[in-house]
């Protein structure tokens, strides 16, 4: 069961090789993968959804709307759900659409929404496969980071012989297994993360909070998962698209709730990452009814919140790693290093409010990472996903575990 727990979207397009997709589905299921089949309209001319639904044990999807009910198949959710999206077979037509950002069916909309690796196994006649436009489209997909499973040579449906046969299902499954096994350097590790803002109630309709979107924290959660870890996420209120069922997920509002949830899991974690922007103060009392407008000013008395990272830092065991974040506006390095020591972090990730392209809400960040021995690494402005990968690399270096 080399693919246990892995979620694969199998995109099938209009090609005679679609009959092989039934074998491919069966092999993936046998390896323990969860397979969601999505067909293009022309794929239906070659293979029936009934066959694929039976083999995959899930409805095989091909349209946005479910049976004219007005209920739709959500391509964004599908794109987030998958660990890998595989097009097999990929026709010249869908290849051209993918290369040019077309979005006229569920399969293409899911492709454009997918955050996971995308692989494609073309199948077409030999002259089509060598046509300059097809070669150019393949290169375009590769330039997007999509991986080509090159067509094999042999007898083709046209009766001609040459390169154009879809890679055999057994070989595709072997590639997929190799891929998932190779990147699993956090396999067996348990990771806890706090992400997003906290909300501290003033009255039933108002609260104190901050601008954290949860993007940095969620990018970290996904990176740990991709690298084989089991991940516990404790999230303040966020509104970015997330796929909660991939994780042990707990939604919280206040700093106190976040602390209690973190305390519950802390002991069994190998790594805790404190990426949440926790409110340092909360109203001393929450008004039971909406506070009415009165006079020219209003004073709200605040009390100090628990410092989650600092409290759990006191309970840290020698084999545990704690990673904190620092969001500063002045004397950045000094404050970050002070927090590293005060909160007993092993690493602290400093992001600056002053830096364009870094910090709250954006898809990019720029960070400096410090350990107890000084500055370890400094990033360029990069997507939060890449920053997350860099943080994981540093955690790996910091750890004394023997990771694969
Ligand atoms: O969510 P995004 O929009 O993607 O933005 C990402 C981010 C800027 C929120 C994130 O990268 C970040 O910097 N998070 C920490 C922000 C923060 O609260 O920093 P701080 O310097 O106030 O806190 C230092 C550390 O102590 C942090 O690890 C924080 O989680 C932790 N802390 C702080 C206060 C508190 N009461 N409890 C805590 O655990």
C-alpha cells in the first residue's frame, strides 16, 4: 500500500488510450490512494463514467453541475484536496488549452485551481506528437512546473508505429510511488501549528484582532504534510481557502482558546510552530449586550493575554523543537533575538512590516531565520510556499533526529 492516504485527481481526456485509465485507476486504488476521476467531454466517447466510478469508488465527474440540480462540483475544493493531479491520457486538444489558460470544463478549472504537483501523460499519433505546436505546448506546461510522463514508442491506434503511446499504467504508478517516497523527510513526525489571528471579544458583535490572513501558517502546514508529517493545525478565524480534512484541524477564536488547544497537543508533538498573530491584550470584561453609543469617548480596559509560545516553551522537552515568528517594525533583529531567548525557541523567523512584499495578507514574504547560534539564513521576496520549504529545511538541520 505504497500510496496509502494519497489523494490523486486523475484527469482523463479524449484519446483511445482512455481505456488504460481504467487499469491505472485500479492500480492506484490497490496501492491505497484515493482517486477522484474527472473526465473531459470527449473522454466520454472513449470510456464510461460508470466503469471509473466503480473502480475508484467515487463518482466520476465531468461537469460543473451535479445532475441539473443547481448543486455544483467545486473545482477550487477539488484542486485543494489533491496531493497530485495526473492527466492520463492527455490529448493534444486539452494540452493546448492547459498551455493557454482555457477554462471551459470542470477538468480545466480544477487544473487552474490545483496547488499540488501536476503530471501529464500525453497520448496521440506520432506525427501529432512531433508537431511544433504540440512540442511548444509541452514545453509551456513544463515551464509551469508540470511534469511530463513522456509518451512511449510502439504500435499506435492508427496502425502506424512510433512515439505517441501513453506511458503504461504500471510505469506511471511506479513513478508516483517514487515521487511520494523520495520527498518524505518528515515522515513519522508530529507537527503542531498555530496560525492566523486571534479575535478578542469586546461585546457580542465586536472584537480586537489583527490583519493576519493565515497564509504563512497554512503554507507551512501544507509543506509539512507534503513532506510526510502528521499535522495538527490550531487556527484563528481565517477566510482563505483551506482543506481542513487533510489535517487534525481545530478552529479557535481567542488567545485563551488557542492556548488550551495548543496545550492539549503539545506533549506529543515533535515540532511546534507558532505562526499565529496572537493578540497580546484582550478586554478585561466582555459586555453581555452590544455596547451602546454614548458620549464622545469610550474606554475599554484591557488585560494581558497568556503568551502561548512562552508558556509552552517552559514545558519544552529536549527532543522537541519550537519555532516562533517575529513581526517587527523597529530594531527588528534585537527584538527577534530577544523573543528567541525569552520564549525558548530553537528558531525564530523574522518578517518585517516595513518590507514591501512581506508580512500580513500577501502571497509573498521575506524572512530572516535566527537560531541560538545567530543568523542562519535570509530569503529573497518569495512565495510563502517557498518560504515554508526554507523554514522546514532549517528545522531539519536544527533537529537531532535521523530524518530520511
Ligand atoms: O497570516 P499572514 O497574513 O500570512 O501573515 C503572516 C504573519 C505576519 C502573521 C506571520 O508570519 C507572523 O509573523 N506571525 C507572528 C506574528 C506575531 O504575533 O508576532 P509577535 O512578535 O507578536 O509574537 C512572537 C511569537 O510569539 C510568535 O511566534 C507568536 O505566535 C507568539 N505569541 C505571541 C503572543 C502570544 N500571546 N502568544 C504567542 O504564542
